[in-house]
C-alpha cells in the first residue's frame, strides 16, 4: 500500500523540471490516433477539424494559494478572470470563443453565497464575451478552492494562427500595454503584508486603479482579433501574453525556428506602471518583459501590413523576426544587445 | 478584506442543496447566446453543432480524499479511471469519444515518478479507447491531487441520445451488471481499516478480483454504442450509471416526463457481488440500485427492438417506461411496489 507500485522508487522532485519541462516530459510520446486531431499539445489551443471549420480547445486550472489569494481577490473578480484567461487562449489562435465548461472543487469553508459570487463573475464574463456556459462539475475538496475551465472556440481554416508561422523580417506586434498586472500584484502583496502587520491600517491604493484592475479583472483581446479581421490581416504567428513577454516571444521563435530583435524603447508600458515600478524600485522594462498575466496578444505580421496598423492605438510594433542563427535579442535603450531569457512566472517551480 | 463583498453576509452551507441542487441553482438563469450551442447543462454531455455533426463535451473533476483514496488506489489505475469516467459520458450520448484534455494540480509530496505512473494510466486509456490527449494544464497545489478531465466526442445528428426522449411502453435496458464497483469499494475500505489497526496484517482480497477491478479499473461501454449501431438501434434516451441506477432512472424519467417500472428480479448482478453483499450483510439489490460507479449504460428503446437484443449477453431489460402519473416504481421479488428513490452517491452533501 504505497503511492507507487515499485517498492523502492526513485523520487525526482517535480521542481527539477519546471512546468514546461513536466508537460514536455509527460506528452513527448503522444501519438495522435484520430484524423480530426489537427494540433494537440504545444500551442495556446488544441485544434480539431470539425468539417467546415476548426474547433479550438483550451483549458486552465487555478488553485487557491498558487494562482490566487482570497485575502485580496474578490470572488466575483476571480470568476471573471478565470474565464478571461481561457478565452485569451482562443483569441491567441485568431479564433472566436463560443462555449466554456466550469468545474470547481471547494471546501466547506465556502458558503453558497461565496459560490454565487464566483459564478456572478463567470456569468458576467460569458455575457461580455458572448460565450455560453455549457457544463461543468461541482464537488467538495478537503481544502481550498480549485477552478478548472475549458473553453471551446471556432476559427476558419484560413484564419487560424499557430505559434509556428513567424517568418524572417515579419514585424512583432503586441496589443495594449505590458507589466501592469505584475505591478498590481506587487501592490496587493505589499498591502497584504501591511494589513497582516497592523489590521487597523487602511490600504494605500490611491492612483493604482489601472494596475489593480489589470491584475484583478483583466480582459481578453477579443477586440484585437476583430480588429485584425476588419483589416484582413492574418497574423503569421500568435500567442497570448500570460507568462511574460520574454517567455512568449521565445515560444514563438522556438516553434517558428526563427530569431528576433525586441527593442526596449518600443515596449508599451502605461504611465501608472512606470511610476509604480519607480516607487517599488523595480525596472519597468523588466516588469514588462517578465511580469506576466497581461493577457495581451503577441503576434507577427508580414511587413506589407505595417501601414495598415502603425497608427492603431491598440497595437505596438516592438521588434522584428530574424533568422534563427541571429538568436533572440533584446536591444536596450543604450543599444546594448542582450539575449532574451524567460523568467516568466512558473506555477510549478 | 473578506471572502465576500457584503460585510454582513448570509452563510448558507452548500450541503443544504447537495450537488444536483447546487448545479441547478448556479445554472438556472443561463441564457444561451450562440446558435451552435444545442444543449448546455443538464445531460451527460453538452452538444455543439459543428456543421455536419454534433460535438459532445463533458468534464469531470476528481479530488483526493473525496473521489479517491491513494492508500489503496494505484496511480496508474487512477489515471485510467479518470479518463474512463469522462468517456462514459460521451458514450451515454451514443457518441464516439475522440479527444481529451487533462489538468492536474498536485502538491510537492508527489515526485515525478508518481506523475509518470498517473499518466501511464491516462495514456493506456487513450490507447484502448482510441482517444487523443490534446492538451491540459499542470500546476502545483497546496495539498493533495486534483484531476480535471474534459472529453470531446462526436455523434451524428440522427444518432445522438439525450436523457429526454423516453416514451411510454419503451423498454428500459442496462448493459453489464450493477453494484460490483460499490461492493469493491466496501472491501477496500474494510481492508484499509484492518491495515490501519494492524499494519502487519495481509489484506484478504481472495475471490474479489472482479469487484475490485470494477472499482479500481472500470471500463466505459464503447462496445455497447458500437453494438447498438450494428443493430441499427438508436436509443430513445440514454444515461450512464455513475451515481447509481435509481438516481439515473429518475433523471431519465424526469427529463422525459414519464414514469417507470423496474423489476428487482431483472437486475443484473454478478455472482461475486451477491456473495460479497452477503458477507458484508448488505442487500445486493440495494447495492445495484444505489451503489454507483458502475459506468454501465442505461437506455430506453422502442419495443420493436426487443427481439433484436433479448439474447445479447451484454444487455438486460430491467423494466419499462410508463406514463408520468404512474410514478417511478420498483417492483420487488415478492411483487411489492415501492417508489424508486435516489440515494446515489453525492460528492457534495
């Protein structure tokens, strides 16, 4: 009677591999058996051939104490965000999100009213993104809250964007701005520590509305997919920025067998993020590169589309694709060329 | 800083509603926004129109200490079973399972080798049922193991079987046999108690192979869907037996607005289940009615198909559908007519 059948097992801590390493290890020998499975593990969504179009499937699991802290996360926001992070993966394939399933496990410390609040946020996200809640599972847990959501979407076979299509000379574009969600989290953690040390202290959250909203109630960029469609631009590759810009760019480059040059002075960073970074003695560019949870779209487009997007306030060209041998390069403001490294947020290690 | 935005919240324990009550409460106001959503919450699967055929989607979450006990569940079996319980829901719509996603949250007490063993079982189930593992999520948890699987399948628009199509005079049919998985669980729990009282005792599991296998490594009835297809029978309604026969029959009757008569002497119960029930001073018919986790298919067919199935060793006619006003009736061996009640296994209450 043991966790393992082998009575003298080797015990390798999972932290040795990290999240990406573990997934790669567990899925490397998968062989696809169904002709309808177009793309399995390894992109923002799996892709299934459903006849006239592609179905997109993505899933995320959020665990209390790992992905969220209920001392400062309102349950309604948590429900909203849990849906949004999944929809973001559908948009990252240049698709339209259509349905979600929601499963939750929760301990008996949660009364019905707490679950209702969580679902209020879930229903609101469904309404805002025109998505149907079509199923799920609800069960008890021995401790804490665990939320698992699967999102299903649709993309035309011509429009679907993988991580793998970036070509040399393509422009690298990101929507919105970067680093704010991470800085919002730093502020929340700071105020939590203040509160724990002295519960009568009022939190200092003035002028932090934007970065707090980016952390607590992010939005997915459905509008950017629609914008690209209206401009008849199909990105050559796309990914959403969940683990941090660096990590995502490295995914695009690895999957596309290309290199890149990213320019520090091009990174879109909101003014309130810059001032908060200064206040916390952090480098704003580092927050933008490695912060994570921005849920913006990062994509590559052919240079011919430049005129069509250059004045769009939602989009910023931050660099270009190079050949693989040039490596993945970050060009600082003083023209220092550094290798891009992924220090993205990693929920395993 | 509180779990709830309202500072003087009402706290209703979720156990007041139970699992089905909670799901109904949380989903009663859902409005469907997408034309492709054919069926949302309320059947074994959600149904999505994907053009030429229907896509089927189902999801289940399994939590350590609630759904499984690792003191007697080998991780490979757990992985296998986690997949099977989801595929069973696809077959219960008369569909073919095609893809799954697997998300796991696990604490650092699990080494890589434990996760590998879990995935061995997952991969084996995929191979046996011709299903592709196309995605998922892997994360840490603060305690225990949580597995969330979503299965995706396909059904032709003519063949899909809902819970709602049963008609008066239809025959009620169940595949395989009932109650064994529940009795297997009772034996495992008994041996666990013996082991905890005296770790040097060897477990007494002789002649229990079948019922233990039914509990630890159940199979989903893909073969029954294929059998019905080969006989060109489309069930008028169908559901899988996960919570116990009584509970499932009541679902069919409620969704179809009909009544039923089920006959005790028709219930298919394996000999080893009968002898184990005797040994444990349990009523075998009660185990068959309320035990749960059989993962057999329960369905209704028009009487015209009787000749075509009556000699099939996989199928047993256990009763027939009546009009709604006749109620849901269980006819005992001594011709006593009792109302059927659901005492199925309920993971919330």
